[in-house]
C-alpha cells in the first residue's frame, strides 16, 4: 500500500481505475507514490509489452509523451491519457521528423533503427524500434546488406556498436539527464564505496560506461541488483529507480551517483540526476487525468498505421529466443 499520507488519494485513484476499467503503467523513473499505485512498473520495453496486451479500456501512462504515444499506436481504439501534457523528452526533441527524412534521403540504403525515445512521426519513418534492453539483440538481427542509421541517442548507439561490431551512422542526440554523469565524480564514488558495484545506463557517456561493473537498461539493473551477491550499489541513471530497487532488493544499499554542475565540478553527493520531464507527473495529476480523461493522446491515422510496423517488429524480434553461436 502507498504511504499513509497518500492513502486517500491513492484509494480515489484505485476507485477510478475500477470504474474506468483502466490500467496504470508507470516508468521506473516516476516518483515513488505513482509507482506504488501502478499496475505495472518497468522500462520502455516492458511498458510497450504491457500496452500491447492490455484488455483495459483506458491506459493511464505515467511516463513521458513518447511512451504514451507508443501505447496509443499499439491501442488505436483505446483511450490513452498522460498525467501532464508537458512531460516531454530531450532525446525526442533532438530528432525532428523532417530532419530525419532529409538525412534518410541522402542514402537509399539506410535501414533506420530508432530508440523508442522519439516521436510517433519519427517512428513512422523507421524500420524498427529498440529500447536499451533489446537494442543489442535487434541490431544483431538487422539486415547485413543495409547501412544502419541509429537515432536519436548517440551514446546508446555507440555502446551498441561496441557490443555488436555493427557499423552505424549515429544521430547526434543525447539524454540531458544521463550526460550529466562524469568520470571524475564516479571515480570519487568508487574510492568512497570500494565494495559497491557500479551499475550504468547505456545512455551515459563512454567515459562513465568504462567504469561500470554492469551496463544495462533499467529493468536489467533491477535483475542485476537482485542476483548479485554484492550488498551495495552505485546507480548511474535517473534517481527514480531507487524507489523500486529498495522495494525489490531488501537488505541492499543503493547510492545515487552524483552529477556535475555547469562549472564541471563535482556536486555534493545529494545532487542526483533527475529527469525534469518525468517528475512533472504527480499523484494528483494521475487522479485528475482519470477524472477528466485528459490530457488525451491523439494521433493521425496515417501515423498510427505506419508507426505500428516498426514497434511490432521490435516486439516480434524481442520475443525470439537467443541463438548462441558455436
């Protein structure tokens, strides 16, 4: 159950959920009280999978705009609401559809792979979608005779190239919340907590990834921390995930990696990385969007149809068993 001070509001949300036949999906970066009332909490891949199979009439998507759009693409006849209409994404903003189309026109052999952190209009231009949890698998499955174009996160794309050996043209975009982490600050954390395992999201800079004990999506971070014999972890991603880690990994300690300030000096250890867009959603806004069924996600029919194809391709490839060579 949610903490006592949120209980009346949480109960109101649960009542609305039953009345609407709604499902509440929440990303790992949402505030703890939203995670506590959600039916499912996970990463982008898990949320897309849940959206694809839900029988609910209303999807309450507690995340950012591109995630709610993905749910709408997979459920064109369902109502999809987002608690705050301004919950956007720096990665999505870095890759406008018209500029992507212009780049694609320079090479008819491009096969475009889009990280899910992009707009529906961009998804409609792409061949397949990936998440940080399945990008390596999907790039390995990409046609060998195509020139791969990876958008919009250059750091994730760089990491995937390292893992797969596949050459890709990378769009120059990044997540502002992940590039705040720097090598010097992480070295200080290693010195301060020598027994801790360092767990890094692949959207981080290479200089940070090089210091990691594990590089993985948020969902795989949870699994890693559950199964590792270590008792202490430095977590290098958005701080919202700590709430779920503490719930699902009892007896273990989680430390947010500090970020750098604009002067390129280490901040104090209390300054964790927070996505300002993810934190726009609140429990009150969840209640209000359910009461009014707004803000509602609506997309043109042409975008709905075309953007569905690369998402379905992602889900199909993700469901394939891993084939190990040798």
